C-alpha cells in the first residue's frame, strides 16, 4: 500500500483524573480526500512536549517515512 497523499501530524490527547488533567501528544499519519482526513496509522502518548512531537512529525514528513517504520521510529524517539 502506498501513501502518496498522506502526511504525519501531531495529535493531542487529554487525560482526566478527578479534578486534574494532563495533555500528551502523539503522531498520526493522515490522508486527505475531499476535505476529509482519514487516520491511516497513529501512535498516541509520546510526550507532554508539543515541540518535540512537532519536530518528529516534520522529520517523518521530510524523510517521507514509510508507515512500516512508525513503531520503530517512535520507540527510538522515546529512548532519547
């Protein structure tokens, strides 16, 4: 399967615990067709730091990362 019209984006997850909440960011590979986004692959809960995940998304887009490597690249990201 090829993902020619796809891109990696940052996704935000908000977790609630009683009166407290925390925000964490993940990565999703999406495809846009007719103005609608479809999530093809995703990894949530990578970091509480938006800029780090944004840099990862930019790198994946620049390198045109094949989604088969998404789990490997996110494991490397978590181990830095």
